[in-house]
C-alpha cells in the first residue's frame, strides 16, 4: 500500500514539474522576441522541461560524452544557484557564452522551477576564440556540420530584456523577486556598439540559413528595397584578404579597385575603433563618384560597403550607416563559420595530400591529388597539367569529368595557351566569364556548362611544376576570390605532393638523388630549405603557427670512430626511421648534413613542437643501436633545438639559425635534451656514468 502511495506521489510531482502549455507558449514568444535561448529546468541541466531557440553550440557540447562535463559547473549548477539566490544570476560559461539563471513558478500548486536564458556571445572576440579552439585547439573532435547552425549574439540589454519578459510571465504564478535586483556572478561586459539593431542573429534569420555570398546579395536587396540604394557592393575580409561578395548595379570594376586598395593597406582611417561612426570616404573614379562605408567589428575593419552614384544626401547616408550597423555582425558570424568550415575541409584534404607523398605509382598520386582538389572546390571538371621543360609545353597528367579521356591527350604550348601564360606569370587566374574577359571561347564539342574557371600555377622554390584547372562548379555559380582563397590554403602541400610525385616518375636515380638523401631516404638540405621558404610565406599569409627542429646525434664522431663507418651509417638510417615513426604525415624531416637532421612542423605551436621533440628524443634513446651501450649515456641519444616563426624569426635563415643556437644550448647542458630558442629548458639532461 505504501509503495502504491509513493508511486502516485512521484507521478503527481512529475506532472506538477511539467510545464503548462501557457508557459511553453510564453517562453517561445519571449525567446523569439529577445532572439535568445530559453530553457525551463527542474534540476541540473541537461535535461530540460522545455527548450526554445537553443544555441547549437550548447547542444553540441551537452550531447558529447567527452565534452559535456565542461558545462557542468555552469548550466549544470544553474538551477541550484537560481534557487539559492532567489533572483536572476548572470554567468559566463567556459565557451564564452553569457547566460542567466532565475527561479520561476507558474501556478500556485506547482513546484519552483528555473530558467536558463541567453546562451549568447556579447562580443565577436569571444566567438572567434571559440572558433579557434574548434579549428586548431582542444575542441577539434567536437566539430560537426550542425555545430554553428544557430549561433546567438546579443547585448547586456538583450539579456535584461529577456529577464523582464520571463519575470512578467512568471508573475502570473508566484513571481520571483524583481529582475532589477539580479545577482551577477560575472558582470556582462560592455557590448560592442553597432546601433539599436545590433547583434541579433535571429533578426536576420533569413540570412543565417544562407551562405555568406548569398547573404551579402540578400543584404543588398534589402538596401535597395528598404533604403532605396540601387548601386552598391559588399566587400568582406576572408582569410586575411578583402574580396567582393555581393555586387548590385554594375559597379563590379569599382568594387575590385576598392578591394585592391584595402589589400594594399590604403585608407588607415577606416581601421580605427570608431570608424563606423565617421563619415564615409569619397572615391572618384572614371564615370562618377562612390562612397565607402567601413564595416567594423570590435574595432577591426572586417569589410566595406561601396555605394555608387554619390554624393548621397544626409538622409540617405544616415540610412546606409544604419544598414551597416544592422548587418555587419550577422555577416561576420557567417564569415567566421564558413572560414572554420573551409579550414577544416582544407585540413582533411591536406592529410590526403600528405598520404599521397608515399604513393607507389605516380599516376595514382596524380589522380588522387586531382580528385581531392575537385572535391574541395566542388567542381564537376578538373585537370592537372605538368610542365615539360624540354618541350616547353604543358601535358595533361590527370583529368576528371566529361570527356576526361580526351583531355588527357592534350599538350599545350607554354607560349600559346592561357594555362601557359598562367604558369609563366606565376599568378592564378580567376575568370567569371570567359567571353566578357576577352578570351576565346572553348571548342563547342567540349560541352562546358560554364564560362567560369580557375587556373592555378604550381610552383615550388622558383621551379615551375604545372597548372591546376577547375571549371563547371557543381552549384552552377561562378568562381571568385573565395574559391581562390580556399585553393591557396592547400597550395603549398599540393605543390610538395606534385613535386615528389613528379620526381618519382623520373627514370634515373640521379634525378631522385637531387631531392633525396640516398642513405636515410629523407629529403636533403636543398629541398628542405625550399620547402621551409614556401611554408614561411604561407604562415605569413594565413597567420598560422609554424615550428622547426634541428637535432644532432650526441657523440657521433666517438661512436663512428669506435664502431666503424658501417655502424655509423646504420645509426644514421635508424635515427631517420625514428624520425619517420615519431612524426605526423604533414611534417617534413630532412638529413641536413652529417649527423644533423631537421624537421619542419607546419601549423604547429611551440608547445606542440616540444611534445614532438620529446617524443623523438625518447624514441631514439630507447632504440637498440649496435653497441649503443658504449656511448657516454649508455645509449645513442640526440640533442634537439626548437625555433618557431614569429616577429623576430620571420625568414628561413633566422628560423634555422635560432634552432641551431637552441641545439648547441642543449649540447652545452649535457646533451640528450631539448632546448627552445629564447625559452627556459624544457627537459633536463639525462645523467650518465663516468
């Protein structure tokens, strides 16, 4: 009998804790009006009794077994904090999202519940920091296609508005204390100023479901329909380069001029924190005038709106400024989302290119490289041409798409073809319309669907390798600077993969030896220095990190003298094998000379480089070398120096020299250890018996 009563009581409590339809409707309305998340909870969250407009980032964290615990000290304890305070409590979580928790009671017979509200970024800097963690940091494994589908931005005022809305609804039951007395564990920071309609992604929800390019075109449609501005272009900074993302009214050429000037560092006055409140810049060009309105986020210039048929009157100019303030942050969120997606996609293909380096058959390597390139660029057709220096022509090595078998038979003179001109010039060519650009149309029997294409020159260390061509975009759109930026992310590794594949195709061992050390099978010093120069330029362009190792076998002369040259050669081969087994596919190891080796670590922080260096050191120390026990450390060991690209080390020679200095610092400390240039030692030398 007692068990039946208890069971009935539990059922009654569950019914009391469930939200009423009235509350659910009110919660949905408040979330929609404020553009924020609202979750009704009866204890630790998750779970929740009702959910409205939940942030997709929070969903991803809380559905991940390995990441959900990060949320426990924040939303997991929100109910307890709200009940203890008896009023709204503000907090900022581990992801940089600003939230509040407040007690509510809806209906006199129902238990006190609580809501979590907000789940919003109050600054784009917080959002960028989180994106970097997804891209390069501790949250890479959390990435999924839906992770950034519903990212929410707001202001402190937006959070307070939601508190007021929910308090008003809760007052219909048993009201909580007034929202004005809310407790703030961490005060919301001052919001970025973008005007009265700032930062509400859901106020522009039509754009958030589109691509950045589509959203820019849609924004220009709004500019025409609501503000009467018919001639305009939207420019945004994508992967550190200003590109045209939307053009209306025939000012494409003018927008190109503005992009060129912005990329060249012109107009520093646009880059100040208060730039968005300044008067637009006037620009005179052939045929008229234009005004350039800066688009800033957090004091950084993210883009510009170019309005033609200037000068504008004061009323129209004020309306355009209002338009900029309303749209810059939603578009910036889309830009960051797409940048993350592009870089993750490029990283996937980089791994594939690295794996191709060891492909046995060169023909397979070429087709695999092209296939990944075509997938990355979402193209229907592509071709890979290699340069034959003796014949001074380009030969199609691989082709994908309709009539690929015909394309593979093509040979093009370097001096009489568009692809040859691209290779000679050394600069990529992006063509939106072949005929409009003044080029001869392709033969009709090739059945191209589009007149738009990209031709990209593949060059390494000044040597011309070939040309990569893409056409017939699957979406039917034309190629533009966004596509070029994506291709440039993988270009250095693509060049390396093609270069290695082409060398493997050469007939003689002499040609192979020109890039490969014959004893260890590693690339040689000349090739490493060329590859390092390429990676330095890529690091500068994309603001990546990069590290470099130099290592030396300790007391190698003593070992060689005691055990003989054959044992010495074997020790060099075994050390090279230790390097290969300890490194990632994207790392590049070389025999630099004698018993010295170097390792290039692309997109690698100094901390990650330390981990890799220690792994190499331990692996060599634990390897059973012939008579290794006769060495001073009772094992054959290595000393390692580390340097990293930075403000003081931004040339290949400076990076190599710094790693060399760190190596000799490790030697002076007793060998069998790792040193970083300009840092404290990270590993003590291993004592050895006298």
